[in-house]
C-alpha cells in the first residue's frame, strides 16, 4: 500500500478518499478482530454458530476489499445496480455499500 495508490480515487463530495479509506480500514480491522475472536472461541461455540459468524465476517471482508478496490479505480459510491450515486448518508452508515437502498432491496 503506497501513497501513489490513492492518486485517481475520487469519491463523492463530502467523502474524501482519505476518510473513506480510514473508515473502510477500520471496518476491516474490526471484522478481522471479530474473525480471530470467533476462531479463538471455536472450541466453545457450536459448529453451526461458528460457521454463521465466520461466514458473515468473511462476506463483509470481501465487500470491504471490493469497496477499497472501487476507491482505487474511481467507481466508489456508484450503485452497481442502477449506476446512480449512492447517497453519502448511506455510505456514512455502510461505507462498503455497493448498491443504493432501492437496488439493495430489489436484490434481497
Ligand atoms: Zn441503485
């Protein structure tokens, strides 16, 4: 990870790439902590619960990595469903969101 990697990322107004990156990295760190905590508790948790939790953490991690990639290639904040801008309010709540609320609900 170098400074140069941030060159062309240009997220929507009010969401400077630097802030978004910090937020995504924070989210990633919490999921990684969650993952290792869950894995450490493996001998206590039931196999099913463990699977659900690791699954969920891994899925979010994948979404976070995709969001970081979108930040790099300049498509961060663009809905993958309809191509319109995802509202900043939504990105503030869910910085790795790849779809607007409408498209998310339609795909759910
Ligand atoms: Zn959409």
